[in-house]
């Protein structure tokens, strides 16, 4: 599947807007970033949470740079055949990475069906 960077970023914004308010209202000092590809995992990584989980914020200081949730465009496009599946995959990635902010690890995400 092909989609330019601007259209993909708009799709990510649209999917963020569709998430439940109670999921995103608690995000504190977090920004969302779209990058073409990850330097890790041969570019197959769909998303990454880069920061301190809410459960670890006791180590968090004043004036910290924002945590980042990164969505990787090329990995998503490689994994999807059409826009509907792309939207589903971006949605899953956003929920997965937001869960890491809340301190939910990959094992628990697997149990919940989000990994």
C-alpha cells in the first residue's frame, strides 16, 4: 500500500480523535510523532512509546521533555493492503503505545488482545 507522509499523518490524527476520551484525557506530557521507519527491528516496528510510564513517574522530574508515542508509516503501509486495514492497524498501535504510558506491559497487552 502507498500513502504519502501528509495523508498518513492525517489518518493518525483521525484515529487519535476516534479514541475514547477517558483513554487520552489522562495523557500527561506526551506528544504523538509520525516517522517513516524505525531504526530497530529491520523497520518492522509499528510504534514505540519513548518515555516514563505513569506507574514510574515517581522518577519523573520537573521540566521533563515530553514522552513520545511514535507511529512508523512505512511499517504500517507494508503490513496493510487497504485503507480500512491501515486504519485498524494504526488504531491498534495507538492503543498499544498509550497502554505503555499507563504502565501496561506487552504480556498484559497480549492477554487483552492488543499485542
